[in-house]
DNA sequence: GGATGTGAATGCATTCACAGCA
DNA sequence: TGCTGTGAATGCATTCACATCC
C-alpha cells in the first residue's frame, strides 16, 4: 500500500471531519453561484478560525490561490475525491423499524452518493414487507446480497440488545464500515471503520449545558458542528 | 439553583461526552447485577484507557473507592445528577417528516427522561394530523406551547433550507438547547447549546476510511464512540 | 494486592504571525 | 493589497507512573 500514486498525506482525524463540513458549506456557496471563497469566509459560516481552515485544507493538498482564495468548483471536486465520494457507494441497512424506514427514504444520502441497496430485519414477520422500495430480506441472505451488491458499508438501526450480534454478522458478510445508531458500544476488529450516532447521548449533552447555565462560549462550540 | 452545594468543577468538553458513555455502560452493568466496576473494566468495554476513565470521573467528583472500584448504583446516580438528567425534560420537535415521526416514537428518549411534548410543522397540510400521539401544531403556536410546557430543548428535523429560520423561531420562543438534524451550519447566540447530527457527514467519514484502506488503528477510534 | 486520584510528561491540535505569491 | 501556506508557539487532552488508601 505504500505506492506513490496517492501521496499519502497525514490528515488528522478532526481535520477529516471538518473537510466534510467545508464540502457541505462549499456546495451551499456553489448553489449561490459563488466562484471563490476565502478561508475567512468559510471559517465564519462554520464558526471556526481562518487559520484552522487553511491548516486543514493545506493538510489535504494545495488547493488555495494566494490573493484569490479557494475556487469553489475546484475545491468541491478535490474534497469529494479525498473523502472518496466521487463515486456511488452501495449501503445495506439493518433494522426495518421506524428509524430504518426514515433512513431509507432520506434524500440526503442519495444526493451524496450513498445508495441503500437492501434492507434486513431479524424479525421473520417483517421479512418480505416493503420498506422504501426494498423488500425486507432475511439476515441469512446477507452474505449473498453483500457479495452481489458489493456493499461495503452498513447502517445499524436495531435495538441495543441485538446490535453486537448484528454487527458480527454484518462484518462476517464482508462489510468494512458501520454507522451505528444503537445506544451501545460495539466491539469490532481494528480494521473496521465505525461511526456512531446516539441521540440520547446528545440530548444528555444538551441537558448538561442547559443545566445550571453551564453554557459554553461560542469559541468552544465549533468542534461539535459536525 | 443550588449555588454552593454544587462546587463548580471544570469538566472538559470531551470528558463530558464520555460521562454519557460511562453512564450508558454502567446501566448495562447494572442490568447484569454488577455491584462495582473498575476503571479498567469500564475502559475496556468502551475502548478507552483506564487512566482516561479515572481522570474523567475524578474531574467530575470523587466517586471511586480505592481497592474496590466504583459502585455502580452510586456512580449512576452521580452521573445523572451531573448531566442534569435526574429529572424529566420536556422537548419540542419540529418537522413531522419521516425522521420526525421516527424520533417521536423512539423509546430511548423517554427512558432517559426526555419527553416530546409537542410536534410542529411549517406545512399547513400537516398541522392537525397526529404524529406519535401528538397533534401537529402550527409554528405560530410555538411561543405559547413552549411557555406552557416549559420546554427548554428542541429537536430540529426539518430540511436544510428552512433550518435557520426554524432555529430562529425556536430560540425566540425561549428554547435554550437545540439538537439539529438538518445538514447545515446554524448561526445561534453564544448562550444557546447546540448539538448536531448529520448522517451524511458521518457516511462520508466512513467513506474516507474505507477508501484506499486508510483505516485507523483501534487506539484512535475511541473518541468517536459517542 | 487491588484499585483510585493526580502531578508530571507527553503528544496533538489549534492559534499566531509572517514570508511569499498573485 | 489580499490571501494562502506554514514553522513556531501555545494550549489542551491523554498517558504515565506512583503515592495513597481499603
């Protein structure tokens, strides 16, 4: 993997997260027909500092034009390539409950190139029903379907109790990345990419800050704008 | 409210986030009738180091018992108090779309003491329909309903285009914390608590790491286990 | 022995400040 | 002049290592 084709830059983890935010904001600027944007402008809309934006973007490549700023179209293209979303990803979804149904019909996924190609549920009563254009498949069909669709990512929208078992199956089926909505810490192999959403945890964070007016200054709020 | 009784400790932002994870894990241990737990055990299940756990918990108070560990029931109670969830919070939800419907019926909220007390939507066609036991209210009723229910937090499940406008209304109605699901950076006053969920952004993070096998070592994955 | 709490050391991310280029 | 890219400085979070207590 050391080949020189993609000169392997070291982009820090928080920086990669912000690259997604820059991209999101750039697409908004693009919609408004902005041609170029400065680090300062980008920073202001996202609640960051201009130095931060420049550091991040410079760590990902040489995209800026001194005296001009960053060309919107150009930077969008570069960021998409770096994030690996200059293509379509097939994704499977496990859990045909309320959340699962909401996620299959979420337009934002498709707009970003993530396509749900199959839905699974452990409940035999749900297998065969239709969720977001997809017939719900049995868990036992997962290895075959993952192979056929070449899906490399999975979204887990299952109860906490079954999440670890489902994760194990998903990984065994060959998936390399998991977005976990279940409120439980998963044990997964090192080489698997894992992202987590726990809405209850996030409500607790709000509770903490709202309680006793322990509100944080704006400067500290930037990093959570994910 | 309690002035001196709560000596105002300085808990770092990442530490507060992890407190929620400790609590979540402790409740699992409690369900299994564990009476005490060591920093090492807590750390292992969450993919952290034992020193990290001790630092975090010590920064929040003196909860441990040398030679014993932490008493599960005791620590759960303390963490709930610190996070401000030793009570019930009334929450309003804006956006009666797929996601909004899924969230109103999410049991995990109620289990943690967050109760959705009203649902709003800007679409007059949706006003009056029932979503998760609640009749959908018009946006114009928000100030009154927030006052009456004493809701201090809001969940935004609206399209990106309308999110800023909705946020402004929610804030004007007196809400102090917002959980934003819309894929856009909100501009809010410093004193407002803001948490963000952008599932597309998180899929992009998966894409980045799955692409070209740029997978991160396990040690670096801990901080995302939120 | 077993486990916490914590100062000291380390490592990392952010911010500063400025050289350099358009 | 305007704006980027980047070494240097700072600040913060994590890890280490050990004194302390049951």
